[in-house]
C-alpha cells in the first residue's frame, strides 16, 4: 500500500515537472470561456441544420442529448486527471505517462490531424455563415481574414490569449441569447410578426425519420461538443487549478448541454425542419 502510494507520487511529480515554467496566468473565467468558445461553433450554428433535416426536431434533440451524455462521461474522467495533474499537453501527456510513450505519440498525432481537419472545415463553414449575413463578399475573403485572425491570436501570451478568447466566446453567447429572444418573439408574434406558435415542431412530425436517421446524426451531434477538452489544454496555464478547475468543468458541461438543447428547441419551433440544410446556418435563416 505504502509502496504503491510512493510510486504514484513519483509518477505525479514526473508529470508535473514537465510543466515547470508555465506562466499559469489564466483565470477561471478564461479557461471556462476557452472551452465554451472552442466548443460552440459550426457543430451548432451549421451542423444543427443537417441534424434537423435528417432526424426532425425530436430526433435532433435525442441526438444532441446522447452527445451531451458522452461529453459528460468523458469530461468526468478527464477532469479527474486535470485537477490532480494540471499539465501542458492535455490527453497526450496523460497517455504518454500512464499508458506508454507509443500511445502518447499516436494520441498526439491523432489530435493534430483532428485539429488540422477541424480548423480548416470550420474556416469554410464560417465563410458559409458569413455569406448568409453579407452575401456580397466572396467566401475566400472570409477564409483568409479568419485564418489571419486565428494566427494572430495564437501569438499572444497565455493571459492575453485567454482574454481575447473570453471576449470572442462572449460574442457567441450574446448571439445565442439574441437568437433566443428573436425566436421567442416569433413564437409569440411580437413586433408585428405572424405568430409561429408551435406549429413547425408540433405538426405531427417530431420524429419524421426512423431510428436509423437518429443514429446517423449522433456523430454530427457529438462533433458539436468537440473542443470541450480544451479545459485540459488550458489547465496547465490556469491559476490555482486544484481550486478553480472542478467548478469550471461542471459549469462548462451543464452550460453547453443547456445552450444546445434550448437552441434546438427554439429552432424547431420557428424553422420548419424541411428548410434546414448545410447550405446555410439555420440560425441565419431564423434572423432572415
């Protein structure tokens, strides 16, 4: 028992030693908004259109609930490691120390490939969303502009990067709040608009597809939660991680699930699921 604890402490010290020299300048709000901002994105603003079209309102909610459960399980496991050993390297560092260097090597490259594919696809998706808002500007202009912005943000020190991420993530949250108020106004017929009521979602087609269609869209819905593990990446740069990270992780998990499900429910009420697609953002359709 004693020998086991000694070995455990040696292993923990070995992992923590590799993160000596980190600035640890990020506050709890920075870590939380980095995770929220890194998660809320094209999976909700664009991918939700595909899920709604394929699975219908009820199927879309079911798919995102399953994705939320998977995220909860993953984050509870990752949270234990992050709080005990807040280091740089995220899952790669843990795989390297607790499984084997070869698994850590593979994990690192898989994550790199995932990020390379995800970032480029999100840049394209962003151009689609912006074209909904400002049709006159060519898509390649938005792709170049956001690529340069992303590059510039990553040149900042950890605290500056955390601050910029906090405010950019805040823009996403504000957009969702404005969308929610707009959707409620449409449902109740405020501002002189015709009341959408609950007809679009409750017209006998909550589940227009089969169980197969729901299963197919679970992967897209789960992708929408991708990025929540940025909590682990930011943990090595955060202040007092053993104190701040547990509550931050809980806030991120339940905040994201609430945002996704409420947004989808409102989308279902004001936008016919047949009109949702990948050609544009269902959120932009509602604002139009």
